[in-house]
C-alpha cells in the first residue's frame, strides 16, 4: 500500500487497532487494555518530533501505534529500534548509490544549523533528493519479520 500509493490507509490502521484491542481484552481483560493503550501511545509520543521535522510520515507512526497495540510496549520499542537500523542501512545504500554524498551532507549540516539558529523545526526534505527517499514501511516490515521469527520477544 505504501509503496504503491505513498500512504497507509486509515481503514488498515483501524482494523489493526481493533484486532489489538480485541486480542488484549480477550487475553488479559483490564490489564490487557492498559498494555494495549500503552503500546499504542508510546510510539506516537516518541516519534512525534520526527513527524514534526518531516522525517517520518503520519502513516509510519500510525503503523507503529498498531504494532504497539498488538505487541505491547517492550516489543514495539524493539521493533522500532530494528526498523530504524534497517532504515539506516537502506538509507546508506541509497546515499552511496545516488552519487549525491557531498550535497546530502551539506544539506544535513545546513538543516541543523538552521534548527539551532531559528529554534524552529521545519521539514527536512529537499526537492532535489526527492527520488532518494525510502518508504519506511519497508524497514518496519523487516523488523516485524524479525519479531515473527522470534529474534526478539
């Protein structure tokens, strides 16, 4: 969905949230509702700054919220860590293959200089690098596969 349309549809998010809610309610009752709620809100709170900076899309955060609602806080934090590691690896591959290393480094430095001088968060993206972005749902999917494979529990 994200690769084709560059968005994660809300119906998909709602189905995932409903599944996590029902699972935790049936398995653990009230305690499960607390785990579900914490799992949903933890990624939203932790990733809000990245969203405000334009470094992460709303669909990515909603997807992590769904995963948190299903997995729980501890597991979604591990999933987020692995997703960012995979995302970093994919970014380095793209970074090295598109030939714009110096331009990207210069933009990175300028962005943070502007951030510290103006104290305003603005979107990080620059149009000339538009084709070089990754769909973050791919590294998220890769981290979910690790979870499903029992790499972290």
